[in-house]
């Protein structure tokens, strides 16, 4: 199945937001509390909360950043 460019862009923003949230929340939690018995459960909660912020932020910030960069890019 091939995606249309608009679909691909939406999927890209969504996946980048989710993956960055996963990596960052895991790394920060690991550095702050270390590995323990409840690590996965705590991380899943932190990850879910992070996604509530990162996904909308991705859909707002990525187009704004793209416009800003495009204005400063030679054709």
C-alpha cells in the first residue's frame, strides 16, 4: 500500500512524535530513578502523558518550522 504525500506527512509527524517521546521519557526516567521493579509501569504512564503533549506539538510545530526554514532556503 502506497501512501499519498499528505498521508505520509501525517504519519511521519505522528511516528516521530511517538518515537521521540518513547526514547526521551525512557532515558530521563532511567537517569532519574534507575531501573527498578516498577520501571516499565512508571515509564508507560510517563510515555502516555508525554504523547498527549508531543503529538499535538508535532502537528503544530513541524509545519511552522518547515515554513521558517523554507523562507530561508535558496531555490
